[in-house]
C-alpha cells in the first residue's frame, strides 16, 4: 500500500462511512506498490511537491477503479468529493491548487511509463500472493485474446507523435464460422483498428495470471508461444496441469511444448485442415482401424463394414499412448467379425502418430468436452475489462500507454480478489463494483 505518512486530525471517515469508496480503499490496502513509490519519490527528490507522489498514484488508481473515461472526469470527481481526496492523500483543507492539473497527470503518467518494469512487478507480486492464498490457483489455465479498439484516426499523413493520434496501432481481422440448425454454414468477418490483449486466466477463479499486449494484426498462436517461453511465466506453468483454448490456438508446437516441457495437458479445439474428401485416415500398423481429424478412433467390421467407435480407456503417461478397447468387449455389442478381428482386446495409439490430433486427454472423450466448457472463464474476464474498466470507450493513445492501462486494470482485479480473501469474503472475490 502507498501509505500516507501524515494524516489530518480531522478525517472524513468520522463523518460518514466510505460507502462506494470502500472498493478503492480495498485496492490501496492490498497493492504491493511500496517499491514503486520509493523510486518515484527518489526521482522527485527536492523538486516541487505540491501534490505528493503517493496521492497522485492513489488518485490514478481511482481513475481505474471508478471507471473514469478521462482524466478530466477524475479531476471533476476529486474537486467535488472531499472524501475521495482524503482517501487518496490530498490536503482537504488546501485552498489553492487543490486538484492536480491535467498536465500534472500527464507528467505523472510519463513517470509511470519510465518505471514500467516496477508496475509489471506489482502484477507478478499479486499473482504470487494469490498462489499462496488460493488452493490450486493456476492449475487450470484458459487462454484467449481480446480486441481493444483504438478510437483515434486510422490513417494520417503526419508521422510525428502529438498525443492525439495512435501511430502504434494497426488493423486486425478475424473470421468466425459456424453451422446453423438447418445445416447451412455462416461466416462473419470482423476488423478493428487497435491492439490485442492476450490473457492467461485461472479457469477456476476467473482471475488473470499473465498478459501480453500486441498490435491487432499479431497472431494469437505466436503470442501464446512467446508467453509460454517467457521466463516470468515459469512459475505459472509450474503450477499448471491443464491448458484450455479455442481453435485459434490450434498448433502442434504449443501442444508439444506444453506436454514435453511442462507436463501440461492441452484441451484446445481443432480446425479441419485435412484435404477435402478425406474423412479419416488409417491408423499405422492397423488393418481396420481409422481416425478422423477430431481424434475419434473407429474400427471397421471386416465382414459387414459396420463402423463403431472404440472405447477410450485412458492415457498411459510412461508409454505416451492412448489406450482404446474393442467396442464389443467394452460395451458387449455384437460384432460379426469378433473372432477374426485383429483387435483382440485393446490397442494403443502413440501421441507421435499425430501430435496435433492425439493429446493426453482424448478429444473424443467426455472428459475433454467437460473441461473445454471451462474455457469460457477467460471470456468473462474479457467482459469485465469492457464493462468494469471501460475498455469499450477510452481515450488511450499509444501501445505503451495502453499496456500501462491494461496492467493497472489487471492489478486492480487481483488486489480486489486478494482483499476479499483477507476479509474472509471469498464470495465477493470477483465482484469489481459491489461494496461489502
């Protein structure tokens, strides 16, 4: 917490309860920002101290917590709300220059950008604190990207920066496809000018674990690879057992790296990248067993030609194989070629047959489908960023400023959860608006 060393004898807390300010107080009390505060104070040294560093930092966090669209909106709130000024650490009895000017906030933001490493370290510190407080925190990771629109002009002949245009952002495109109830297909193309926020989220508690901000045109797969190999995320991957993602992250290298290097099982949806007219392939060393691109293993009756799904019997870690059993033996179903079938009882399918199709959790199993539903946790975190932190409508320009905004928003999310746990109110852990 950025502690205010000296408080006035009179406090607004003595007049009435904090009410909605309780959320801001919760964040300020649980944010490990002392290292950043000392560096900012050292930078200021003997300079003008009209508005203390800690008060500026606390008010900057209030900008995030109370969903202000602009600094001017925050300044208006500070000018009419003495309770908020007192909580942030400003002098409530001051008559001149009570509220920092807009240029003062601009200079303070530049200072924060100079100390971006310390700001990011706050996020990692919160993540470690939650790992100690929450059982199995980080054991199940959900991954996804979020489009962040930049509301600046898309193109401009001028190339110099003036703070009004966004020269870092570019255009991103996404295509969504699906099948209607009548069997027809639909396709929707979406484009935006701005950035992408890539997130690793704990699928159980719906809290962020790691993030990366890139331009809108960047690849989801490439960003995920970079995050996986980032040394700062090593502790997260060490705790993880499952990695969930949609088909946008369907990549053999991601699946291989997570399992071979970290023993993390992947539950990633798959795209149909086989050639047209190729519904299945023959399994190596098998006469009548095939598999499709979704990993469904089937046997073909040698006499009647009937096709049946083999029963999945689990993953053998030491052998790195998936075990499947004859459906006639597993379910007691009839089979005309039961006695002459090459499959006497069961078969083993090596992961190396196709690392993209065959994963430690079989795609055709009920367990895979059940786990994949938990991937929606990252969608809810994305929704909170839009609704509770104002990412749908903002005035942020530039990638560095946007990364700072994303980092502070995620820090507020984690510190709120940590504060609720310390208050022994875990039911409010994900509530970013409701006061206790």
